[in-house]
C-alpha cells in the first residue's frame, strides 16, 4: 500500500500547482509534501541497505527525483521517489522473518 501514498501525493501536488498560479503561498505546502515523500523513499532505502539489500536501482530513482525536484518538476519528482521506495521495498531481504 505504500505506493498509494506517492500516487495520492502526486495528484495532490498537481492540484496545488494549479492553485499556485493564483496564490504562491501554496508552494510551501508543495515543498512539504515533496520533502516528506523524499524522506519516505530515503528511509526505505537506508533500511534496505542496513539489511543488506541491493539499493542500486532505488538510489538511481532517488537521484532522478532529486534532479526533477531541483528543476521544479514536483509531480515527476514524487513519481521517482515512489519508484525509489518501491525498488527499495522490493529489494528488502526480510532477513528478520
């Protein structure tokens, strides 16, 4: 279900970007949403790495998301953060079972 969070946030930010044309203060909310998605993806990557999982693909998606965010492409950044989270989650070895 984790990926649904990113999909919801992607739609939310797309809507907020429409509102931002009339109220630039909305960018504070957009920044908070994208940063929380970045942290969520990064946390999963770090946890997977701690358990010995391969995070190569997840790290590539995270970097792509960071680059998109730097360009102001918020919804694309969230999509990449979701892919990073998913790749890291799938690479989790679940050694603790």
